[in-house]
């Protein structure tokens, strides 16, 4: 089975764009409009990688990261952010995120982060 990538972003256009990119790389994709929606799904146990916005209404991407860690769920996380605050970037990376990319991000850089996340997952 191919590695499932879950995309979490409150902006539908970002979800579509990132989903299209990830599908073009050959991965199956599920998209979610919020961290809560993702947590309420079975994608939590099926995802090989999560690409999440940092700032969202309700639970933020960092809150999601901490919730997964607290539950003992290990999923490689890649964050995207419109204006990433250096403190947020530091906290995300210190908690194990693969990368934090500023929107708009370079597609090749995101593809590289996905490859790194899946390589780390296989190790």
C-alpha cells in the first residue's frame, strides 16, 4: 500500500493545491479543514506523513503536534505557514517536525520534505 499523506489546512485553496502536488508525486491524499477533523478520523492511524498549517481556527498545528506526541502517536509532520514566527518554527522543529515551510512554498522543497519524512518513517 502506498504511503498516505494527510493535509490539514483551513484554506480550501491551499488544501487543493497541496493535494494536487502530493498526488502528482504518486501518493494517496486525504484532506482536512481542521486539526480536530483529522483527529476524529481514522487517518490518524493510517497516515505516513501529515502536512499541516500552523495557524488555524481552533486547534493550531503546534497543538496538534503536541496532542499526537502526548498520545504516543508518531507521524512525521511538515508545517506550512503564511508568516512563520521564528519562535513557532523553533518549537515545531524542537518537537520533531520535519520542516516548516513559508507559504507560498517551492514545490520541490515540499517534495523533498515529504521524501525525508517517509524515509525517516521507514527507518
